[in-house]
C-alpha cells in the first residue's frame, strides 16, 4: 500500500516548497495595457481636458542660478497659457498657444511676438526646457510611432518601456524618445531623449508622485542635459487642478495681456 502524501490547508502539499516556488516566479504585471492606451495616458497626464496649475522653476547653469514661479492653464492639446509671476522683473511675461500658433508677451514693452516653428526647440526663459516642452506642441500620439520595447521587472519595479520614433515629416527635433513608466501607478519616472544620430542628449526624471483624482501625477520634473552635467532645470508643481471651467475664448491675445 503506497503512502499518502501529507496534505496541508488549502490543498498545498508542502508550504515551504510552494513559498520557494512563488518567490522564484517573476512579478506579474499590475495591469495589461496596449501601447495606444499608454500613449494617450502620458500625453494627457498633466493636461486633462482642462487644467490649472501653479509651479516653480529653478535653472542652474555655469554662469547663474535663477528661480521663477509660474501659473499655467490648458484646454486639451491645442490651448495653453503660461504666465510668470516671480521674480518681479519678469512678472507678466507669458506664452500662449492657440492651435498651431504660439506667441510670447513681454509686458515691459507691451509687445506680442509670434514664435516661429523653427524656434520650438529653442530654450524657454534661459532654461533647459524648450518652447515645445512648455506648451507641449508635439505629442506621442500624433508625432511619433511608439512601441512597448520592454515590459517586466527592472531595478526592483514593474515597468513599461515605451520607445518612440518620429513619424515621417513630423515637426520634432528628437530622433528617439524612450519613456520608462511604472506599471502600478502608470506614472513615468524617466525619459531619455536622443538626437538623429542616436546620441543621448538629455534625461528627464520624474518624482514626487501625488494622487490627483483618478491619476497619479509626478509633481517634479528634473531635466539634465547630457553635455552639461553640472547644469539642470527643475520644474516643481505646487498645485494642479483638472476639469476646471475654461472656454477657448480664455486663450486669446487679449487674455495674454490681462493675465499679467
């Protein structure tokens, strides 16, 4: 007569063995997600249908360090307004986007200038962020072909790695963007930007996660240029609200001047 194996609670034949097997298994993804869903989520993460935010920016270069506070509004991807509140000498300087048009307003001379498309990759207010970064003119959904280049565990966390290559004739400056996203929160924690030759140009790090409604939003973005390791620009969101009542008429040249 054969010996019957000992059966433990819940039908497990050997708790220690089963525990060991579970420890050796890779962590399961928190949630499966198609790349199109992920792209739309990232494109809308700080924007929503409408948004209103207050933030600060610290710029460190070899020659100077400066701090600014700003207020920003957005409606979808086609409308945005950013106004500098501090320091006093820059108060009222603003950048407005209405569909394909972008303007800067200089209150000291009461002048509005249109930003040409050739200047979208230029520095905004002496920072390492570009005009395109500020108003989010380009989007992953419209300007890049994106794929999930990795899905699994890395550095102790479950992640999605999204690799984005520019679509033909897309008005973007990057040859490739690699975005690393936590699966549990769907919040990005690092983005790597490459030029057309495949050289890493800059690294954008996201942290200070905060639950806002149904989304988890990184409240700090730190930009590090690859060729200037001693320089950086950090944007810190102090408050951001989604779903605020904002009509398209709010984003006008008249509003650009009034918001100073």
